[in-house]
C-alpha cells in the first residue's frame, strides 16, 4: 500500500505568502502592488498558487488512486470540484454585494475601475449573467483562477492514472498541450466579461501538473533535487537576470541611466512572457524561482517553526477560504482607495486586509487542530491509512 507523504510545511508557507500577495495585487490602485515580487520578473504569485496546488493534489489523491482505484479518485475530485464551484458562486455574490454598496450607496463610478466594472453584466442582466456564471462563462474580476482550478482538479485523476501507467509520457502529454497553447493562443474559454478567461487551461495545466509530477517523483524516493551550488547559481542567474532586464526596459530604468547609455538598454520588456498563455520566459522564470527557493530553504529550517512562519503556513493550509475572502476584501479595498487615496487609506486597506486574512487562517487552523485529537481517539485507523500526523489533507 502507498503511504501518504508527510506534509512539507514549505508548500503551505509559500502558498500563504502567495495568497497575501494576490490580495495586494488585486486591490485596484494599490501603490503597494508596485513593489510586490511580480514587478521584478515575468512570473508572479499565480504560478506559485497553481504549482503548489498541483503538488498537493498528488499527495491527496495519489494514495486514493493506488488504494481504491480510478473511480474512487475521480469521485473524490468531483466532490472537491463541487466545493470549489460553490465557493466560486458565493464569492461572486458577496463581491457583487460589496460593489452594489460602493456604487449605489457610496456613489462611486463603476466604470472607473475594471474590478467594479466586471460586475456590470450581473447588474444589467442578473438572470443571464448568473446562468453563465454557473457554467463558468461569466467570471468577474479575479474569479477565473478559481474556475481554472476547478477544471484542473477534475482532470487530475486522469493525469495521475496516466502517470501511474505510462510514467513520464504523461508529463510529455502535458507539455504537448502547453505547446499547443503557445501555437494557438486563441484557444481560450469565453468570458462574458473581457471576452475570454485570463488563464488558458491548455497552458496553465502544465505548471499544475509539473507540480503534481514533482510530488510523485519525490514520493517515490528515486529522485531528489541535488543540493548543487551550480544549480543554485544558474537559478539565481535567471531570476536576477530577468529582474535586471525588466527593470532596464522600464521607464524608471531609463530615467536612472544616463541618456548616452540608453542605446544599451533593451527597448522592450521580456518577450514570450504573456500571462494568459503562460509564455515560455514566464514559465522559465517561475521554475528558476521555485528551484532557488527549494535550495535556499531547507525542509527542516528552524525558522519554519517560528510564530510568523506558522501563521503564513496556516494561511496556505486553508487557502480556499483565505483566497475567497481575499477577493471580497480586494473589491472592498478598491472601493476604499477610489473614495480616498491618502496614505491612511492605503495603510488601512493593506494592513487591515492582511490582518483579517491572517486572523481567518488562525481561527481555521485552531479549529482544525482541535478536531485532530477527536479523530485520533475515535478509533483505530484502517490498515490502508497513515498516521494522523503524516496525513496530507486536501488543500486549496
């Protein structure tokens, strides 16, 4: 029987950090978004979220496939999809309520922010918009990544089965779909707002299933990431090089460099780095960033047990509610910054929003830990199950 792999707290920690960055970036007109990591390279927190979610899927569903078969694994995945679908609907409705308060009570112009304007179809034709939302064809601002995740979770059992049967050929199939997305970028699901999704499922499935594949390889124990200085140097060279490239091509970079040296600066920012189709340079940057993080942060690092790290880890462990509440708070924060752009408003939105998300994660984590002793004393575990401490509950 396959044993469930012990949870790697680094995954939850990095996912928690990504969720806080996503909140900051989703607040319209937020000055703090200009100094988040996504401004220093082509990839951003979306890749972290999707990659780690794919890794977690392998740990949660891989043993189910091995012990109970494909049908049981698919049922579990579809059950999770129903939860995600319900969360998507609830998040959209609560966000719409916030937009209604901002526009009809706060008298803010809806067209002044694409965050607010993305809810216009819902107010113009509620029945039509809601019907399209139920089938993931109307997705207001920030909700397309959740729709993407629904599709990826639904497809995960097929990938796990293919990997178990054909090995790396399954990964090759995923890469082939990614290349198809690069060659035909128009193959995108439609969206009632903005015409199409912001994330191509054909492209973004690659980073998701790369995470899944890595988890399966690590679980097998056959391959480990070499702790090589040369590998770390290469990863950091890619990350730093792209940061310098992006900075040199920016208006700020040109302003800081003497006019006589402008001919040496790149005229355009990093090519082949589109977010919707996960351009190759964007994917390369993320893979280098992930490699550097894995090498620089050992799994047994002492600081991972510190109070701040545990708080961020709780954020990543309960990523679905944290993400959904973060979307609502980002819409509310956008309205606040539209009403008043002073430093106090910026601080209130960012510090208040982050504090609320961390408190939510802390409350959920305490509820989870209180339930663990009850589960441990409820009766003996089945032979096919691992210990409670080593189990990997499904996340995100």
